[in-house]
């Protein structure tokens, strides 16, 4: 067992028509399909798409931190 860990970060953008929180959950759900050992996320940007004067989509940029296997 190693006494240290090494991590990598990737940046993604999640979106939702419902809420910022749902945009985060959607992003994490997609990442979970291909990235193992996810340990944290960091919201770096929050924005949205406007349609007919209202929120069309919430968009959230995230950095996902994950542990490198066997580190």
C-alpha cells in the first residue's frame, strides 16, 4: 500500500434545463462512465443559455479530480 497518492484533473462542462445542481450531477454521471477513482470536483465557471428571454440551459464548468490507479 502506497503512503501517497497522485491525482489528475480534467475539465468538463455539464448542462441542465433544471438547475445548476442538476448540471453538476449530469456532468458527474457522464464522467463516472469512463473515469475511475473520482475524488472531488471544483466549479470553475457558471453560465447559461438564454432562450426567449428565459433560462434555456444552465451550464457549469467543472474540474474533476481523480486518483491515478495504484498511486
